[in-house]
């Protein structure tokens, strides 16, 4: 059977972005019912390429061919919702109102909800509902998983896999792309390479392509070196100025210069874990948090130890940020206790991009105190040099933040956060809008980070790669912790995030699984510590309260920069006292942990 012609195809498309060429001979075809990803670095032009495919941006040259009658629907990276209600918005593109209502309901939205003051997740779901309701032949999605929780992402995956239309999607979410794609278009060096396989085959293929290009560049460099040596050693070349050989050498050098322009700059990420925190970072016992008549979570008991990488997952609105603030001691629990360790220096990367104002320049954002330098992990660095580490051009420094793309704004947040010493990093949705190269760099940084990491994310692949334990919240007050990442949690708790049972399922005749009560004949355990252990537990708890105060007192003495010159003996005493207090605190925390575990075991 003959292959069906593409719904839309680009041939030899070229487009300038100011002074630089964005596309230089791009070829791309969207086949019927294909599900293709467009991948590439931030700034490569992925969103612009989507708009060229749809016809929203006209190329400078090249051809765009579209089958007659092809209908397009497009979900932008930052959708704008208009209309009185969500139903008005979802049907504004020509969809039947009953169809729009059905898709809004599918994506968990009330069609009569006002279309103003929506959360990021609601905005994204409304835009998706509108696009599906329009029943397109080609659906274009730009970062569709941003602001969606895991349940909404899985719903979108299932709808796309079953869809009869073609899909062209820009996304950084590896797990999402692995699930939905059967083709990958790689936008790199102003051209598109196409892999006729799903994204799960992309990394190996891309590595092979890059290796071949590196070998070709190395071969070209050696050819230039050989030709240069021959040119200047040749008696003929010196005496007769062999113009042919000179032109050939100039052409080789120009070819290499052009190839070198396309070699992307590396993102440089670094983090200083600051002073060492105590062994115990946070300990929660029976913690419950309530807002109004809603229980956010109840009865949470957990310990976060130095070096842990804790992921917090769950649907939007479940209370993940509330849990983080409770862990950090910023919110007081309604029940239970929160104990924080000593010497904590947290840095919080907030998904709301708090502190970034649209009229603020990149320079202002990096130097809030003014000046032309920034203290980066204890050392002064010029703002332009530091911005360059995060792939910003010097020309961007005086531009307002409103002109930056989503990925650039997230890189700016990372630049601000990672400049500060931190023995605890709290990252709330850090992967939004970042390209895969940046994600890989961030992941590499966090893998080598020796502080404590708390990660709030809907990116399942990112959680799987980094988390040593996962706390899940289902939005109904339930909370569970499991070792490992997302897949480990899912294996052990397959129904935890499922919607609550319907009325029929919870009826008296429905089958229930109850926890088995312990047998009365089972031997009872001694629920008490020995007198000696109980006394030691009291001692170490007092030490864990008093030693941080002593450490702070000695550190305040040592902060006097003239002390060493004025009184070397006093400086030495303070240094030794601080070191001893830190060692005693470490020992006390270890004893406390051992005794608490022993106490828990005795209690059964």
C-alpha cells in the first residue's frame, strides 16, 4: 500500500532572527496519525518552528505544503484564556459547545467556572480541552506538561496515544515523550534531523550523530594543520604564491569556523554546600496540618537526614508546598512536633518565580544590591561572566525579564539560587521549561551535591533519577513515604493516587480490605527503654537544644576579624570550643537516632 502524503511539509525553509539565521534549510513532514517530538536546546527555535508548521510565522524562503482542508489546533507554551466561562473559551475556536463541555470535564474542569484567575494547571488543562474539542487533523503542543500534575500528565498521554489525529509536540519530559512519540525531529545547528523511532531511542542515536560530527571536525582540523604546514614549507608556495593552494586553505578554515559556530556553549552549573549541617536535618512526629475544614496531611512521622534526596509528589493542590514549609519550620503544625537540625542553610527555588518582576532586567535580577558584580559561592564575579555560565549573552543583560523565554527565566532562577552557599536545596518544579541538555546538567550537579535535597516535581523521570525516598500526597489528607523514586512508589502503592471510590464501591456490600488486628496470643513486647537508655535519651535531647546555642556563641566570637591579631589565645580557645561542640552535637544526634529506633522497635 502506498504511503499517504504528509498533512503538512516544510522543504528547505530558512528564517532569520535579527542578525542570526534561525533555520538554514529545514526539512520536516507531519504524517497522518504520527506522534512526533521536536527536541533541541533552549533558543534553538523549537516554538518558532511549530509556528512555521502551523502557518503562524512565514519563513524567509523555502516551501510549506499543506493538504487541502487540514485543520490545526495549537496549545502555546503560555496559553491565554479569554471569555466569561471556561465553556465560552473552549468553544471559541468553533467547537460545538457540547464537545467543548465534554473535553473540559475529561480534563477535570467545571465548564461553568469563570475563565479568570486560574492556576497554572487549570490554564493548561483548559487550553488542552479547547484544542481537543476542535477535532484537528494536526495538534501542536508546546511544553504541554508544564504545570500539570502527574495524574493530568498520564491522562494526556492516554488521550494522545488513542488519538486519530497527528501530534507535533515540544517537551522536555522524557517519560511523557517515551510514552507518546513514534518520531523525533531534532532541531540542531539550524537544521532538522529526523529519527523514525520513538524518543526512547533518541539518546543513543543522538550520541552517535554527535560522535560522527566530532570526528569529522577533528579530521577537518588535521587537514587544515597539514595543509598549513605544507603551504608554508613549500618552496613553490613561497616563491610563486600558489594562489590555488591558498584559496583551498582559506576555504578549509572558513568551513571549520562555520562548524565551530554551531558547537553549542556548555552550561556551567556549580553549587557550594556551605557549612556542614547536623546529621539530623528535620524530624517530624505525628504532624498534622489543617486549613479551615480541610486536612492537608495527618499523622506524618519522618526523618530527613543530611545527604537525603527527598521527592514530594502528588496532584496539584494536594499541599506539597505546605509540607515543604512545614519541613523548613516556616509553618507551625496543628498537631505533632517538628525538630530542625543545626546549621541549616536552605535555598528555596520557587516555581512561582517569586522575586522576578517583568520590568526588571537580567542585570538587576542577578545584582539585587546594585553594582556590577555578584558574590558567587563566596567569591566576587562580574555579572556578565556569571550570566555567561548560564548561556546568557551580554546583550541580554539590560533587557527586561519579560523578553526572556520560559527556559531562560528558569535558568535565571537557577543562577540566583546557586550563587548562594546552601547545605539544603529545596527545588519546587525546577524542570519547567528547561531543555534536556540543561536538565542533564542539573541532574549531574544534584547527583554530586553533598547537601540535602528536597525536590517537588511532576517530572517522573527526574524523580526516578535523583530521589532516595518519595513522599506522596493524594489531596485527601493521606500521605505515604517509600524508599526510591516514582516507579518504586508506584509499585508499592499502585492505588494511592487513584480517585476515591464511588458511592457504589463504598456501599455496605462492597468488598473491603481491613488491616489485620494483632493476635491477643502474640507475645507483647516491652514498650519501654531501659532506665539507662531512657536517661541517655533525655541527656542527648537536652544537648541537641543547648549545643547549637553554644556553636552559635563561639561562631559569633570567631566572626571578630581582629580577634586573631589582638588575642591569638582567645581565638584558639573559641576555635577549639566550636569544634568540640560540633563533634558533641554529631555524637548526640547519632545516639538520639539509635535510641529512637530502639524505642520504636520495642513499641512494635
